[in-house]
């Protein structure tokens, strides 16, 4: 039975993906911060983790020492509407901490739990592309995901190195969640079915920046 660990699964895409992988026969450990009855109802093994706190992630790693996962997904993230001109230091610190710094710190702590031949995923966004960006939409959120993309490039080379592990930067589509809003393009089911198929499709070692359909996104 393949195994996955998902960080940030109380609602939205993380919750949907947990349920989808379990429906496909995976065993899933999924994390939340506060009460998450819908997550518990999926049948996942649940754990309380605040990704912003490296000690919280380290406690999770210690609790699962010896378990080797086929896939670990760092999914947690937050949005932000102010622009560079209207934000303040606290808001931008929180945004970049949660969307860029905390995911890399978590990945470094959890990497020893990824099986050879497995993969580690980051939920970035198509908004994190620099080369493909031709608009100014959501500039700070986009910059935080671009920062995450940049940090994952270093992580893939420096931390994963020659291990037989693929690093996957995912864009889930524009999804109807609390973050994506009701006007988004696709529902959670469509996104997570695509993401689950991409996770199940063995990727060669190296780094891949793809959307939920498997389409490559320019860095
Ligand atoms: N929705 C979209 O259209 C879209 C598009 C591109 C990328 N994304 C990315 O996809 C990911 C999931 O988005 P979503 O739409 O499902 O968002 P969402 O509905 O707002 O859910 C966000 C999830 O992240 C968790 N989270 C946030 N900060 C956390 C922290 N410090 N520690 C642990 N968990 C934390 C939340 O937990 P709590 O319930 O405890 O707050 C929640 O489970 C995010 O990284 C987002 O940036 C989304």
C-alpha cells in the first residue's frame, strides 16, 4: 500500500487530496492545526502540526521515524491581498514565512522520511512563475510562491542531490476553496484527481514544475 504525508490538510485541496489518495488505496498521514472533523472522517492518520514552527514539524518527523513515505506534500499556504505599496512588515513577514521559508524548513526536516524512488511535492502556484509572468495580479502572493520556487531549486540540488527522489512543484489549478474563491475555474474534486494522478505517475529524479494535468510550467 503506497503511503503519503500531507502537511496542511484541514480543508481545501489538502483535505480533498487526502480523501482522493485514500480512495485510491493509499495510506495517508495528514496534518491539521485546529479541530478538523472532516479530515478525521477520511480515515487518515492525523497529527497536529503548525508548519510555521519547525519544532512542530520535527515532532511529527520523530513520531514517524522509521516510516518511509512514497510521497510527502508540503501543501499549507496562505494568501494576501495587499500590494507591495499597501502591505506592512508584519503582513509580508507572515506571508513569506508561511509560503516560502516554512515549507523549505519542513521539507529539510521531512526529507529523510521519503523513500528512494519516491517524491516530495510543494504546492506552489502558476503565479510563482517569473519567466511566464505577463501580468501584475496578486503581486505579493505571487512573489512568495516565486520565492518558494527559488528555494526549492536549491533544495533539489543541495538537499536531495543524487538521491533517487523527484521534487515536484505543483500548480493545483485555480480551485474553488476558501483561498481560490467561488469564482475559481475548477472544483476541488477535479484538482485533486489530477494531482493524485500526477503523484501516482512515477517521475524521474530531478525537479518538475507542473500543473494538476501534468503540463510543464516555465520557471
Ligand atoms: N485554491 C487555489 O486556487 C490555489 C491555486 C494555486 C495554489 N494554491 C495553493 O494550494 C495550497 C492549498 O490551498 P487551498 O486553496 O486549499 O487553501 P485553503 O482552503 O485556504 O487551505 C489552506 C490550508 O493550509 C493550512 N495552513 C495554512 N497555514 C498553515 C500553517 N502555518 N501550518 C499548517 N497548516 C497551515 C490551512 O490550515 P488551517 O485550516 O489550520 O488554517 C489549510 O488546511 C496553498 O499552498 C495555496 O497557496 C491554491
